[in-house]
C-alpha cells in the first residue's frame, strides 16, 4: 500500500477497513474456536477428523475462522487460507491427535502461521 501522511487519506483507508470488517461480521459465516492454551503453547489445534470421519476444517461451511486466544485477543483468518496453512503440516509431526479423549485428528498450527 502506498504510504501517505495525509490525514484524509488515512481516514479513508481506515473507514474502508472498518467496512471490510463489518462485511465479515454481518455477511459471512464465521466459525469461532476458543483456545486459551494457545498463548501458553504458541499453537492452536485445527481439527480435521473425529472418530474416523471428516470434521472441523474438512467439513466447515464457514468463510472465516476466528480463534479466541484470550478474553481480549482473537485472530480472524479466511478458511481457504487456514486450509493452505494446515496442509503444509499434513502427515508430519504437527499432524496429531487431540481433543476430548484424543478422538480427533488435527494440525497443531503455530500461532505465528496465522499471523503471516
């Protein structure tokens, strides 16, 4: 994006960004995941299978995922982008079991990957 120190230009960019967020919150499907261990571990678990059947990211109809990592912090990511980030780790060390009674399979995704 072109850098500009003009207040009106910056205000316009800010307003456009606010409209983009409003569109996501009102017109898109958002899947919300709460993971308060993520700030401690630096990872979040993205489920793709449970009890031998596709689930989670494999079956979602959401346009976006929202990861709540504390009461005041959350990360939005487009589902298509999240799937790309998870595919990198399929069949590798970060492809693991988890969830209740380790009945789910998923990707232990580093938070830093969500921010890239």
